[in-house]
């Protein structure tokens, strides 16, 4: 007996058992559907997962440089006055 014949025999036996035991097949099907609905309703799922990269803000002092608010103000003012 080859492997292919064994598989065909197993499937044929499963189909034959299912035909002979229709009530059990229906009961198992209803049970699986009920378990699926239960699992679907009780499983907690985060609707919007956070997929962004981890970001860290580092505050440091750099002697001889202006603070960021001063630099931002200077850039806005120079653009408003047409100074480049």
C-alpha cells in the first residue's frame, strides 16, 4: 500500500463516517460555530495599534548658541522683513 492510497482510504473513511453519523456532524458543526462566535465576542482587540517608532526628546545646552525659541523668532522676523 502506497502513501497516496492510504490518504485516499482515510478520506474515504472520514466521508463514510460523516454520512453514517449526520446527527453528530451537525452537533459538532453547531458547537464549532458557537465557540467561534464566543471567541469573536470575548477577544479584546485594540482598534488602533500604536505603530509609531519610539521617540525620545533630549534637552541639552550648547554654549554659544541661541535657545530654540530665540532662533525660531529670529527666523520668523527675518522672513517677515525680507531679510535673508
